[in-house]
């Protein structure tokens, strides 16, 4: 098995067993560094935001590339490569923590403790929990599980298969920057434009794979395909749309509608309008679908990396033979 494939599999196992570290998370360290750079660079200007994105995301990917190159040149290069890829994969994935937080909100709702559910919701998304009732919180959790299955798991695996450790780290850096500055608040409307657009580009393949796997792995493939094909393009986000629409169809629920964030309200199109409203029990169903999609994405990433390695090796052999090497 190629180094990257084995590292991806071991990193996924690490996330499954341990989840995110409680202290010293590399993504949190990157966030603090990016915030420090922002404090020095911020202007209400797209160019400054583009520079911030290039320095932070480019620096993270370049640093990861340097580590990968050092591992390849080490005496025990295969072991070092597997260990580095596994560590990077574990660091950037968030599937286990996503499921844990979603279930914590679901448990609070099951217990009738709306205050506890509202207090826990910010761990998953940036909506104003005080403006949400029980049904709206459950819907917010299902939507967050769907979107973060792509952002926190599948997208990272896709870029890990495509570009190894630099792909893993670069994708997580871009995604983190988008969460920090890529929203439409007065401070970041222009400064965060580059981070948001780059995140749209980086997230495109993972979102499509997530949607396709949700159709295949969900309890209602036909319904998932119908809603995804019809409603995905109605969502304002080019990547959240396919993912949330496929989850809505697969679970037979209605997503979208009015959303309340700090200081603003958004009215989004409804996805799966013919389906029933989300219930608390759907949180567990969404988490289980997310887990199935994540495991299938790992299989696709490992297989894709293996096929790519075989193709590169055979191409190299043919070229050497044709030149008499």
C-alpha cells in the first residue's frame, strides 16, 4: 500500500479512537497565528485580505511540504512518511468531534433542557442559539453535520489523496481561514473575500463527493438524488448546497429557511420542501449517515491514491524503457 494511503487510513483510525485533542490542537495554533497576522494586515480592502490568505494558507502548505520532503529524504523514509501523513490526517479531521458535539446537543434536547442545547450549539455553528426553538436547533445541528462532513472529513481526505501532507494541511488552513474571516460581517465583507472564494474552490471536489456518497449511503437514495438534483443550486453556497440537499433527501427532512446569526438574519431557500420538519431523533440519523459517508470517502481516497501511484510507476517504467534506461 502506498505511503499516503496507509497514512490516511491510520490518521482516520486515530480520529475515530481519540477525536480532537483537548489542548494544543494544531488547527487552533494555526488560528492564533492567522489572527496575529490579521491584526497587522487588516484593512477594509480585498487586496489586504488576499495577502493575508496567501501568507497564512500558503505558509501552512509550504511548511507541510518541507516536512514531507524531509521525511522522504530520511533514512527510514517509508516509516517517516506514513507517520507524518497519519499525524497530519488525524490533526485535520474532525469527524469524531463533530458527531460528539451533535449528539451532545441531541441529548440535551431529548432531556428537555433547551438552555443546555442552546449553550452547546455554538460548538457546531455560528448561529444565534437564543433565537432558536427546539425544532430549529435540531435543524441547525443536522445542517451543520451535513456541511462539516464535507469540510471536516471528506474534503480533507480528497486533498490528502491528491496532494499528500501539503494537501491535507493546505485544505484545513483554507477552511479555517474561511471560518475566521470569510463571512459577510462589516469587518470581513471585503477583507475575507479571498479566503471565502479560495474555500469555495478548495471545497468543490469534497462537497460533490460528499453529496454523491450521501445519495449512495443514505436510507433513501432515490429521494436524496431527487432533492440534490433539484435544490442544490438554490443554496447560496456552491458547496453547502449539494451536501445539505443530499442529506435532506437521504433523511427525508426539510432543511434551509430562515437563519439567525449574530446581528443579521438570512432567508435561505428550503431544501426538500416536500419532506417533514427535522426532529431531534434526526440528529442521530444524520451522525450515522455522516459516519458512513466518511468511511466511504476514506475508501475512495485510498483507492484513488493507489491507482494514481500505480499509474505513475507504470508511466515512469515506460519512459525509462523507451529511452533505453
